[in-house]
């Protein structure tokens, strides 16, 4: 980065421009397995216009740019660039408008899901997309995140109606809008959803919201085997039972979560977490069906989280899965991967993952959004242990190729980042040239998160 660029960034941002090693280290990676890579500087814009000026300056000087939200990504999506700058959007954290009567809102990119739901609490509406981490909504849009309630409420692609994006040349564009549908031109909104900061920086997000259900009921059900648990979830979906969440934890993960989250009256065996949203009468009808399906697969009696405090504790344990596994080893790391397959294939894929973990000799706590065929293997390891990373990569590759064989995808919600570039080539060999063509058109100087998703050159 030349001296003139540094002077102009300092003049624009003053104290919001930092080259200190500690600051650069804090924004050098996400929650992934990569060693941190420090960018030349970290900048903290507060408006679309400042982002525009920064990108225009970087584009003119061909300086790489890494967008950064809360740093909760898992696939190397925000690893720094030693020749570039990192743009932290943490100061762009305002809720700009809420239209309760229309069930929509507009927020800046670094508003988090918990921040938004706390703000909406008195309006009788909520934002339903629920990844494990308290992620930024701009980052969730960039990785096309989803989470525990996707079976009922969909994914980020479902709830985003429009975006404000700053392009690499500094142009500010608005895609979509507040309406529930539109036929006006190309669907640019979904072009940027899942683009992981490689085409531009998402600075504002228009979101669809949902009414808070009249009744919310959560339960836990234990099973003698993981296959029994997953088959139950598969049948619940295939029977068309309306349900908000079906989360699977294998026996290893249940034991870890019980200890980490201090859960009581819960067993360390394969388990499904259920949650039902609706009227009291409809919930009771649906619960009866799910209980019968569970019993047919050797499931235990349901254990109910009867009040809000119990329900929150139960789901907090689910949200804390990554950190519970990370806490197993001092200075340990976690290799987390996710695949997604058609519902009819989920039992086969989870069983395969369990068998391969034993074959490779790796510890493999598992969690899954069983309602949409997406599950995660959360692999703890000691980076000092010789050849362990190669073993984890081999296990990951075997699982991913099984998912592709079952007509699934290499990632349901984590994104590609650095970790899964080689597998994207296997899943979409015919589409990669088109993706590259779009990238070259919007970002001819390849400054936006270069090297992520695919290599341009």
C-alpha cells in the first residue's frame, strides 16, 4: 500500500484507520482453522459513502479488500490479506427502519440477529433466521446463512428482499425493495447473497420478519442410535408435519453440551430437539403426531422445556455447540464442516459420517438441522499433533464426496471461503466459468476478497 493511499485513508477516517499489530491481529481471521493473516491496515467506516470512497481508492490502486463483520465465519471467509486492507463494518450497526404492519425492516450490515430481535421484542414480530453464532446480518447475507429454524422460516435467501451494496469501483446500488415480490429486471439481490464479499460489500439489508407465534413449545427426545433419531426427523418432514425446528445432536455432542451448558435431566445419547410454533391447539395436534413417529423409532418420552427460561437454556446449549467443542482442549482448534442433502438421503449421509469418523479415528461431535437435510461435524483437534489436519481434511473430503454422490451440496450454510474451493470445482465445474465471468465484470482488478470461493487466475 503506497504512502499516498495511506494519507488519504487517514484523512478520511482519522482514528478509524489503524495499522497497529494488535488491531490487525483481531481482524485477521474468523472462527476457522487458519493461522491469522494480518492485512496492512484495518479501517472502520460509518456510512455507505465512506465505504464507497474506500473502495474507489483501493480499486484505483489495486489494493485487496477483505470485508469483516463479527468474525464468526467458519470456512476461512474473512482471513486477511497481507497486501490489502480489512474493512470492519462494526460501526455500521444501526437499525434504520421497522415496518411492523408490513413485517419488514432495514438494517445496517453489522446489526446482529440478537440485537435486532431485542429491538423488535415489543412489536410482536421477530427475525427468524437463527445460526449458532450471534452473527452480523450482512455477514449472514454474504454467506447465505440459515440455522435452526430453516425448516419453517427458510434461509437468508428467503427473507432478504433487498440490499444496499457498494461495488468495487465505489458505486452504491440498491437491489430489490420492500415488496413481497417483483419482476423488475435481474435478481441482483440473490447474486450478492452468498457471494462472500467477492463482488462488493453489503452495507444494508432489507429483511422480511415474522409474527411471534401464539404458542412455542420445545421438547427433547432421546434415541438408542443416531440412525433412529435421524430417521424420525426424516419421517416428520416427509409426513408434512408443521414444525419450526428439528435439531439432532449425536451422543458425543450431547455429553459435551451437558457438561458445558450444565444441562439437567438430559442424557448423553443421540437426541432430537423439537420446537413447535403455532396456536396451542395446532401445536398439540402436531406434537401428538411427532411423538408417535418418535416412539415408532424407539424414541423416549418427550422432556418438555415448560417455560421461557427452560426453553432458552435448552436452545442456548444448541447455539453453544461450537464453543463447547472448542473448550475441550486448551489452545485447541475446531475443524467444522457442513453438508446438505435431500431429505430422503439424510439418514444415509449421517450414518456414513458416523462410520467414516470411526474409520479415520477422529472425534466427531455432530449437530444437524434435520428439517432441511443440513448437518455439521464439529471436529476438535490439537494443532501440535502431527498429521491431524491432513486426517481431518481427508475425512472432510470423503464426507463431501458422499454428499455430492447423494445429489447434495458441499455446504448448506457456511459458505466456501478458503476451505471448500477445491470441492466447489467438483460440485459446479460447468458453472465456475460463469461465476468467474461475473467476478471479472464487477471486479476487474480482483480486489474484493481475492482467493475466496475460487481462484480467478
